[in-house]
C-alpha cells in the first residue's frame, strides 16, 4: 500500500450507503410520529425479550370491535398488556371512548396521559387517577402463560373492571 492510499477517507459503497440512509430514515420516522400515524399497529416493533407479540390487523380489529360493543358509547376501555388493540381502538375512535394502555414497555409513553406504566409483578401499583372499577371493559393479554402472571394480572383486571373482561392468551 502506498502512503496516499492510507490517507484516503474510507467510503461506503453506493449500496451500503443507500441501506444506511434507509435505516436512518426509518429511525427518524419512528421518532417523528404525529397524528394518526402513531396509532398504526407495528409502529412500535415487537420486543420478544418483553414477551410481546402483536396481533394482526384483523385480530386487533375484531377485538377492538368487541370492546366497543361491550363498552358502549362514551365507555371506558382498559387495554392491559394489549397495545395493538389499544392502537386499533385509537385508530377507529378518537373521541367516542376513553381508552388507556397499561403497559410495561415505556416506548408506549408516546401516548401521553393514556399510557399507564404497568408491571404485573405489582398488580395494584397504579396511579391515583385510576379509580377502582372505573372501566366498562378490560382487555388483557398477560405477557406470560404462567399461573403467577395470570393470577397477578387477574388482580389488576378485578380492580379495573366494572364486570366485563376480554382475556386473551
């Protein structure tokens, strides 16, 4: 190698540079979400380390429609560890319902006041603004299929619901 080759600034191939630019554009899109875009299912990617598995568009729509029918107009809906149902509900109805997302993954804090940090290990560690039996329906999808997780999530569900529950596993 000559000295002049050692002094050159390394450069990416055109293909690699295009892939890098596409990656940066996707990252920017995820941080610049506004309006309806932030409610699209898949906008926040699944994190299997958190035992997250998003529903398909069709499944989320069916569950959202069931919740809407159960809650009634002006109803309150709690989505416990079911973010794709929350997203579909928000995509369908902006003003007709009061909807909260109870989720461990803090990426969902982008939903502002509707986001409630939730750790099933502390099932009743909820903010004071969340009153007992204040939701017309609770949709829950516990993150783990263990007896302990289901028991603790059930404590949360019992606290939140006025009686209607849609439990998915």
